[in-house]
């Protein structure tokens, strides 16, 4: 059985296909001004409120032609930003195309910073300092009991705990350790 999966298509090819499809659509109005109501960075679309009061217009990221961002997939519109656009007939109502700033200037959009976090050695989790010698908690060494002026209580609690007594191992040697040698596991 053959699956109908499409092969990877470069973004430049998708952009050319989109521009060809935009040329076939019927133009309703040109050089219309408006204000961005909202634009989703996640879903790459939003709505523009027209200044002439004829209703909202759908806008897609690929229809932004003039932007300060060179890469099309990073282009966006800022909330309450003034824009100029052409209105075309879309699949389900009017759409904006050739979106630019006022008088053909670049749109400002939202400045996006891509953060890349380094991968850690243990499946993305961070190691915590679990040594008992650091203090903290309610142990007498941390000084929590002495802050309240309970010096006698702190001494008494340390005598009751018998700190010299060894603690039982929590994992009993069953904890898996990371293979640090360069040899494969089966050696």
C-alpha cells in the first residue's frame, strides 16, 4: 500500500507558488489603509481592521511583502500597527495581499529572538546538587533553629539524632549509572 506523502518542498518554491496563486485572485480594492487588530506568531495569520469601516480583513504571513525581516517565515505584524494593503477575494471572504507599512514603507512587526538551549548530558534534565554536606532544610547545621534564639533546642535535637550513625542507602545499589567509558556497553 502506497502512502500519499508529499516530499519536502523548499520554502522558496512554496513562496513562488503562493505568489502565483495570489495573481489569479480577483482584486477588490487597492491601497487600503488599516490597523492590525491581532496577529498570531504561532499560526502566522491575523486580522486587519480597515480604516474605511468595511469590516475586518484576513492576513497571512506570506502576504506581507515589505518587512524589515529578510526571511519570509519570520515576518509578522505588531498589534495596532498601521498598514497599507490590497484587498483580494479569498476562499472565505476578503484577504489582504501586498501588505506593507504606510506609504510603502516596511512593516515593523514583532522582533523575534530564537533561543537555542544547550543540550545537557542526561536526557535534557539538569543535575541538582544533592550532597548532604551543603546544609539547608531543618538540620541543626543550617542555622534555621538558631535564628529564633532556640540554641538549646538545636543542641538537644542534634543529640537525639545521633549524627555519627550511618544512614541507610536509599537506592541499595540499584541506581543505573551512565556509561562513561568509550567502549560499547557489551564490553
